[in-house]
């Protein structure tokens, strides 16, 4: 028996899934469905709300992979702030409520071809590569808050601090970009329709 | 758990986001699709970190950094989209053609103007006023 065959027979098969696997696949199907609705729906606000479902499903997947801290960070940052920011953006750009006929551009067919081709290629390669690979989820959780704090502040302190500088730069940049008045405003001449929005923005 | 499950889910989510980036017209919907792609990468990072049992936990640390960078990216992206909307009265990505190479690529197709909302129409003269300026700027930029 070759080593590959031995590894394949030693690992549990696809036909005898564990409970975690069943839960992962079910949540994964829901997540993928929500993501598909997000990119295909014609109602812009519904797209943002379906994005919440997709991101929350991913948080559940992180929990199933024993990465608890990342799951809660996902809920806090993505579901809590990013989607709210996106909804704010939709409202400030006066996105139409209800079905908008021009949500998709005219290159839908090439986009579909590219996406399906890349999905087929990626799934084929990934399944072929990791068919006999097994994640061992037993033992202490690898992503608990204690473990996360330990590795983050023991081994990753410098990137963490650099990231805080990046967040500060992003904050300053967003303020400068959306500031009222200044040179950019004089050049634009003040678009009358969008003018009331700017007080709400910051 | 088989590693193939999270890997396949991440690949499919990434391709869903790819379709959204290519097919959507509204810039905010494009940003949502970018978020989907980033999340697919995060799922891959977490799954491979749990599989490899890395002592440094590089995958989970990088996932946290990716989440923070995605938050910064969405803030800057929305600020840019709002600035474009203020100046142009539209957030459709296929109507921002000022940096096109040729003049016929720069002209917006006529069919796009029919389904505009009134707020869009109010800023229309200003939109056309900036178009020649952009063209002149491009003319002096090209030798």
C-alpha cells in the first residue's frame, strides 16, 4: 500500500461526517446563499442586509473552527460597523429604495464567465490538494481569548502597533476627504442636491 | 473536519465577490463585494492556522490585521465614494471616464442618462462643466 493510500484510509472519509462537519456545511450553504443574493439582488439596501447574514454565517464558521476571538471580532467589526457604514453610504448617496434597474452594469455575462471559471479552477485545485487533509479540532481551543492575547501581544506587538498608526492615518484621511469647505468644495461649486448630506456625514 | 470544506467555501465566496466586483455598477455594491472577497481570505487564514497548529498563530494574527485593514479600507472607500457623489451626482463606476485613454471611451453611453433620478439631474450641468476641464487637463498631460 502506498503512503498516499494509507493516509487516505487512515483519515475519516467524506461519507462519515462528524457533527461539526455537518454544521459547517449547513452554515456554509447558508453563507454562500446569502453572499449570492448580496451580489445579485437589485435592491441596494437588501444587499447590505444580506451581507449581514453572510458575515454572521462566517462568524459561526470561525466558532466551529475554534477561533472564538476572531468570531466575536467579526461580529463586532463587520456586522456592527462595516455594514452600518455601508448602509450610511447607501443613504448618503441617495440610493433608491426598492428595485433599481441599473444595479448591474452591462458586463454581467463576462463577469459571470470569469467568476464561474475561477470558481471551477479554484475548487478543483483545492479539492485535489486537500482531499486527504484532516483538521484536528480536539484539545484546547486554539483561538480562545487567552490564547489570542498571548500570541498577539507576545509575538505580534510591532505589527499591532503599526496597525494602530494605519488606522489613525485612515481616520485622518477620511476626515480630509469628506471635509466641508476647502479647495475641493470651491472647485465643485457646491452640488445643490448633495449639499445637505454633508452635515450628517461627520 | 476535512480541510476541504473551509477551503472550498472560501474559494466559492471569493468567486462570488469577484462576480460582484465585475458586475455591479454602484460603487458601494462593489465595496460590499470586496468585503466578501476579504472574508473569504480570512476564512482560509483561520482554517489553515487551525490545521497547522502554528506556534505563532500567524493565520489568526493576520486575520485580525486583515479585519482592521478592511475596516480602514471601507472608511476611506466610502469617503471617496461620497466625494465623487458630491462632485458628480452619481456613484456608478462606469460613468467615471475622465481618465479614459481615448475620447470615444470617455463619452458616457446615451442609455445611461435615461434612468437617472431627479437628484442626479439637478447636478447634471455641473457634471458637464467639469468634463471639458478634465479633457483639457488630459490634453496637456499627453505630449
